[in-house]
């Protein structure tokens, strides 16, 4: 803070921002508890349906960690949709799962989250506590699904939705939760097919403010139709302090180059920054929810590496080299890209 306050080229104005500038370049980096006037200003330019005030996040697991023989591809629509796989549960498996879920440890709600909690999508553990079969008639209903191994409809199911084209990440549909991370790992691994699941993102449900970035933003973090406005931080749909700062870094570099009339050059897609930008700009806008940095976002390696630790090390090494190359280009203010 002292460094910013003493910098000759930086002016800090400590007052509430209630509207967005009509002209000039600006970076909008308002946080998760955005004030109502500024939220209204953002809503006016993004549309009422593209600004959210809470997130209801389901866990995401690594596709390679699923147990293939316990699951089958199928969606309730029965339209040959290969974006879904199904984890079938018999009555005994369901009863154990419901009992454990109903008595699990959860993260306490903050006072300002209570309204969201009841208005938004209910956490799966709250549904579990409403009765033994409530989930089986709700998010775990098996209607329209037949297990090809038995030819019968399962007692209950958990549906996983593919989150990327490559099938490296799968979302537990309808499983937004306030369970602690340890409880999520323990209980969700009771689901057939998820016994060895690697969790890339844990579920959550809390107060947040974020926009539908795939619908609204270019990969450069510019607002479509208002390219003088850049968005950064948590509002673009990233989770975590480091991820939010990373988006601020990219937005700042792009804004500076925009002012100078230089082309905007995205960080390579194989880097952590590039992977996050790829997600928030190209994810399905119908299901968009904030995401943290994880290995499931990265593009596959050119070669097949089966060992997870070795694969992650190779992905990280490739990312760091490409990041250093990109950063060196950006450090030259006149670099055309």
C-alpha cells in the first residue's frame, strides 16, 4: 500500500464508485461484495441475466480418475448427448450415501449469506436431511436412465457433466454444497465410479458477485461492445486470491497496450493464466460458475504421460517456459506482439 501511495504516477481516490466511465480506459475489478449502485451500473451494460450475486458450485473431478466399469454414458434427455456420464446407485448404496451426507460437517454460513442460501440452489446435504428419498426424487432421480449392464433403471443416479471438450473435467450435476473439503472427499467417494476420484474443484455456495464472462468478455478481458472496459479479479469468474490477482495482471497489461495502440496478445493457452482465460471466455455460458486454477484446465501434452505426478510436472514445466517467453515480450512497451 505504501509503495502505491508514494508512486508519482498513481493517484488513489478513496470514495465509492457508483458508475462506470463512458469514455477512456478502465479496469473494473470490484470484489465479491460489490455495492448495490455499482452492481446496478454493471447490470445496465451487461444485462440483468448476466450478473450474479451468489455462486452455487458443484465439485469437479478429473476425468482420468473415474472408474470406467462403474459408470456409463447417458443423459436424461436420451438424445445421444455424450457430455454426460452416469453413476448408478442401488438402494443400499443410496441409503449409506444419504445417511452420511445428512450427518456431515459443513462450513457455517455468514449472516449475509442466509438469504442466498434459501433463495438459491439448495446444498445437496440440505436436501438429504429432508427425508430418505428426497434426493432420489430430486437431483439423483433415475428417470429416463437405464443401466446397460443390468437393463434396469437404477434406484438413484449421480450425473457427471463434461466441462471441457477433452473430457478432462467432470462436474457433479446438482451437487452444490457447504460441506467441508474433507467431508466432500470422504462422502462423494462413496458414489460408484468416484472411489478414487481426484477433485479439481470442491463445491461451495457463498456470497459472490461475478459476470457471465463467456457471454460478455473477449479473452482479452474486454467487454464485448465496450472494448475500453476491462474486467479483472473475482468478478470475471475465477476463484481464489492468486487467480484474481492473475486476471488483474493480464487486464493491466492489456489496458496499457490498448492505450498505446499496441495489439493485445493473450498469454499462451498452455500457461495457468492462459488456461483460466480460456475457461472464462469459452466455457458454456448456460452452466458458467467460478473456477480455480487446476490441472484439468490445461491443454493436453503432446505426448502421453500416464503417471499423474510426472504429467503434472511436465505441464508445469511447459507452462513456465511459455509464461517466461510471453512476459519477456510484454515487458517491452513497444513490443508489437
